[in-house]
């Protein structure tokens, strides 16, 4: 049996009587009281006990907003949320009416992509489907939204969803730009599709399946001349035309200490920013990616990075690269032929035992510590470890090749450690610089950690209703709670955001 009920003003206010120290916002027109930081469930999925415990702790400690989507964990995030909510409500620790649950629809990946392909074969494809990339479609049509809403409610085990968002509708514009379709024509189609979706969502409200709706878009903060710009004033007008007492109440957008457009880009009538327009029209604004800035396609994590225990100079990294390359050349010239392997295996071994050759001339181009860590863990280590294990497990491995392998493993580890130390030191300097810049821009943003400063800057800014933070571990929950318990004054801080925007430009 699904969990009955929905968020209410009375119940959300009663929730914070139990957590009086937590900073909150009140949603205009709905009266809901929500925590100034919400539990973001991107990269969360059912079956991970650590993540379940983190969500439990958040809900038990004063965080009553949960943000998810049908494509997070291919539906696994919604399933985890449904399980945790059910357990806390059944145990009498929480009331359904005290929690605001947000989900989204628009992406077709994984299960949804397979479903769409099956419907195509059956001659009943989802209308207005956009083929965005291999294995990724996008759709806003009411027929798709109806399918997705039912699946989300089932996974969340709810009878009613409090907030339902169109998830990155600008994917249509990105698709149209590549074709290319003239901008006026593309925009006309884009807003027609949003209108169709809003008409369906109003009916979903009337049917009691959702309470309110909105849009999550990465392009709300873009300059108005950008091809993929989503014009909030035009979206608002569409909602007004459909129904004067409409239920379009929410916007979600990226905003952080380095990507400041939502607070500085005057892209709406009256030279208003997205945050200013939202506040003026009683729209709640949810901020995503508060700790993950993307500059020039590189990820900068807005959290403290400690300096490495043993910093590595560029000269030390280059020496380590040369050492690996020398050993890789020795393997190809002196050891490979003696293994008596087929040509395909020979080539694969050379491709996988190539840490030095991959880094030669390229090691300084990974951009950020986070990018380097991702390349190392997802590409370099799996390949090299596979090759090392293959050789180690050969019973007929010549003694001289075994000695070479030991030397190569040591050299590769030295290189990877040196590169990690190099990028870690850069990251430590960068995060310290960002923290100092933020406090200089607005002394009220001073906090113990950079992640707390990043959240504090957002929740103290007029127009921001809640900051969506990924809290997959309990220590992340505790970090956010420590910030939410500190008093803060909410006011217009556009000048401070302008200063941060200049800092962000210098980080590019």
C-alpha cells in the first residue's frame, strides 16, 4: 500500500518545532516550511546502506526536502527514498505531511530508453521524442510525463508527489541547434512543448497526483541571446495563460561560488536576474550543484582539499613519466615476444601497460584534481591492473619478466602518486583562494569549511529557497546540519555575487 498524504503547511511547521535551530524558508502560496538545504539524491540508489543511513539522519535531524528524479540511479534513487520514508513513517518517527518530495521527468536513459525503443518497435513511440545522444533521448510530451509520473509514484511508494519538475527541457534546444533549426522556429516549438506539458501537469494537480510543478533547467542563468536560454518570464506567461491560479511554483537552477549567473545575469524584463524574477513572482528557487562548479568542462569541487603530505614538482612528475616510458619500451622490445601470445593479446597488453606513454606530454592537461581522480580511477587503474593481473597469473612467466613487472608496478605507482600530489596541491591552493575570495566578497559568508561557505552564500541570498546538496554519507549530512544551525541574514547580495563572478572568470 502506498503512503497516503502530502506535504502541508501545518505539518511542515510542526516538523521544525522539533528542530528549531535549523534555518528554513517558507514557500509563498503554499505555506510549506522547508529546510534551507535539501537532500539531493543524484548518485544515490537502493541497496546502499550508507546512503539509506544518510537520508535517515537527514530526515531525523531537520532536513525535510528531498530532491530526486526518475533517471537518478535509473530509478534507484526514488526506490531508496520510498523505502526510507516508509520505514520512518511506519516507525512513527516522521509524518508524510512533514516532508516535501520533489521529482523530475524528461530523460530517457537505461530502463526508460529501453522502454522507448520497445514502444518504437510496437509502432507507438512517445511523441515529440528528441534523440540527444547514443542511449539518451529526451521527451516532455504529456503521454511520456503520464507514464513517468506513475512510475515515480510507484517507486517512491507515494499517492501524491509534492513537486514535479520538467527535467532540463532545454535538451530540445541543444538538439535543435545541432540540426540546425533557425532560433525563432526552435524557440516557438520549445515553448509550445512546455505549454503542452504544463497543461498536463495542471490536470495532474486536479487529479491529486501532484501538488505543484515547475522546471529544472541549467539554462535559466544563460545570457538571453544564447540559443539554449530558457526564458523564465516566457514560461511564467505560459502558466498564466493556461490558468490564472496555476500551480507553477518552482524553478531549479545551478548556482555556486564560481557559476554566478543565476544571481548576476540580468536576462529577464526589467534587467532582473532569475532569482529576482522568481522572488517577485512567488516562485520557489531550488539551487543545484552548489558544491560542483563546471568551468570550461572541468569540474571544480567546492570543498576543502588538504595539501598533499609530499608535494610533487613538475620536474619530479616528468622524471616519473620518463621512468615508466623507459620500462614500457623495455617490455615491448625485450619481454613481449618471449610470452608467445597472439597478436591481439600482445597489442592489448601494450595498450594497457602504458601509464607512462599515456601521460607523456599530457599529464599537465587534466585541469582539476577531480578530473584527474576520475581519469585515474575509471580508466588508468582498471586497464593497468587488468594487465598486471594477467601477467602475474601466468604460471610460465619468465623470471626476468617477473622482475620487470615488479619494477613497472613500482614505477607506475610512483608516477600516479606524484601526479595525484601535483593536482592535490593545486586544488588545495585553489580552494583556499576561493574561500578567501568569498569571505572578502561578503564577510557574512565566513564558515569553518569551504563547503559550508558555499552553502551559506546561497542560503543567505534573497530568492534562494533551498540548496540541494548531495549527502550520500552521514559526514556530508553533519557538515550541512552544522551550517544550517548557524544564524544567517537573508538579503539581496548581488554585489557579492558580482565579485565572485569575477573570481570565477579568473579560475577559467
